[in-house]
C-alpha cells in the first residue's frame, strides 16, 4: 500500500473535482474529537469513588480494625462487605492505595490467622463442645420467651372469641331465642347420600 502524501490528503477546493455526495480514497477521514485522554464508560459502569468523605474512611478503617477474630479475613470477603454496605463494587486496590488501610488490613489479618490457629485443635480432633450452665440458662430463656409469646397469642385469641360470643348472645336474645334452643344439637344434613352400610 502506497503512502499518501500530504498534498493528496488535502481536500481540493475545486468544485468539479468530484461529483456531489461522492467520497474518494484520497480524501482524509474525519477525525474524532479528543477526549483529553479519558475514556468515558457506558452508563451504569462508571466507577464510584469509595472514599467520598472522611467519615467513610474512618468507618472502613473501623470495619478492618474490629473484624471478628473467629471469622476468616481476606480481600474478597472485605470488599463484598464494603460493597453491600455502601452499594457499589470496588476492587481491593481501591483500599490498598491508602497506606493506613493497607497496614490495618495486614495487621488484622495476622491477628485473625493467629487466633484461628489457636482455636484449631491439635491432633486433628474436633474440640469437644461442653454444655455449660450458661448454655442451659440460654436454652431455658428461649423456652420461656416462646411460652410467653404463646400466652400473649392465646390472650389475644381469647379476647376475639369473647367479643364474638357477646355479639352472638346479644343477637340471639334479640330474636327471642332461649338458652335451651342455643344448646340444641345441630341438625345433620342429609343430601341423599348414604355413608352407612
């Protein structure tokens, strides 16, 4: 392919060079405007700044520093938690670029690994779970709470049925029905079917 010279790439101003609407290979292509080196991302894919306020920075630092020692810590778990809390999706580099956060993460990771190593049983056996008095107390408290909830539910049900009974009593007496009539057995409906053999 031959190189085009700058002279041939220039657009000629003569009106009869090309018919109107025709484009030829010697004409230069239109140049896209520069975006200043920044790429725009499609809507919905724009990156949100994680550290928008000093409060958020302190909150994330507190999350890292107070991570539970019995829960495994890694970047994926931490970033999932932060993404769920602040409604976004960020990579670990968004945090690691702050030296304080990186140092806090490294320090806490060491503490978590050390605590989990201590909690791991030696000899490959599972640690025996002892039932202490505290566990029995917790169990009894749960039982008591369930019983109290059931009592409250039954009291509400009793109040509803008591109101209904008072309404029925008033309606029955208003129609001149006696207690004997109200206590009478219900009449069986015979629909021509024989259940008896």
